[in-house]
C-alpha cells in the first residue's frame, strides 16, 4: 500500500526523489608497496575521480582498502561512476578490485 508522505518527510527518510544510491569498493596494493606510494595513489584517487565527479569516499586501509562511494550531494551514483572508479583503479595497477552493485546507502 502506497503512502502519501510530505516532501519534508520523504527528504528526512531519504526516499523517492531523495533516495541516495552508492556502491562499495575494495582493492589491494601489491605486496611491498611503500606507505608513501599508497598515500600518493589514494590522494590521486580522491583528486582525480572522487572530487572531480562530485563523489564521496568513506573507507580506509593499508595494503587492503575498502569503502563506500556515494554522491557528495543528495543523488544517485550510476553505472558510469562505477566504470570511472574501476578504470582508474585498473590504470593505477592495484589488484583484486571488487565492487558491489548499486544500493540504497540509507536502507540496504
């Protein structure tokens, strides 16, 4: 049964036009990668892919990294965002790249 909710309530609940889609991502740096190189690569990832495309990344790691990617503003990530992230990681020679399907970051 559909409910008729006010715009304010839909926004507060992050549903309908306020739904936010994101995806999880994980990768590994090759064994022996220096801490300096890891920092440099992650900084470039944030600058080249995340910030440039209005995305946000919440994650961490050392040799093995994982995290969540979503939009900086209310909105939905797309398969194109996933493809950008995957291509950048592949181009920078990280290993074992894994990504989830898009999911509702508030309700899934």
